[in-house]
């Protein structure tokens, strides 16, 4: 498989969020480690883009950080919020608003409501 045919991290995150949206609470809990790993990968790639002069203003950075925050929220215990991921999106008001809507749905236990990003 060539590098060009691999799905982007954003696509992988969107797919995992859609799968978790349709999953039972038990399956969602069993996939927390997978969500945590993908959140770490997305954050790491976003940081890498920030530190490269060629990509430091890439729109992918915000998308990666938002995906990482959403995945981290699912991966963390129900009574905690992933502050170190939330800080990454804090300056983007649209991302914060989308993340807060997502967090409200997740904490309310909504199923079938949080897979697709709104932007």
C-alpha cells in the first residue's frame, strides 16, 4: 500500500467516531484504548505540522487537534475531561463550540448523534 492510498488521520478519526457512534456502550468502552491511541497520533501529527515552516499554517492542524480532543474525550473516564487536548483547541471559537456540543452529547450518553463533524 503506497503512502497516497492510506487514509489520513482525519479520515481515520472520522471513521472511528462514526463506528463509536453506532456502538453499544460496552463496545465503546472496549475501544477506549483504540480511541486514545488515535487521539495521540492526531495530536502528534498536528504538533509536527505546527513546527514545520512549510505547514505551520495548515488548516489540517485545527482539524487534527479537534479530532484528537473528541477521541480523547471518549477514551477518558466518564468523570474526567482531557484538559491537555482541550487546550489545543482553546483559541478556535468554532472548534470549542463544536467540541462542547460533542461533549454534551457524549456525556448525555447520546447514540447516533456524534460521529460526523459539523465543520
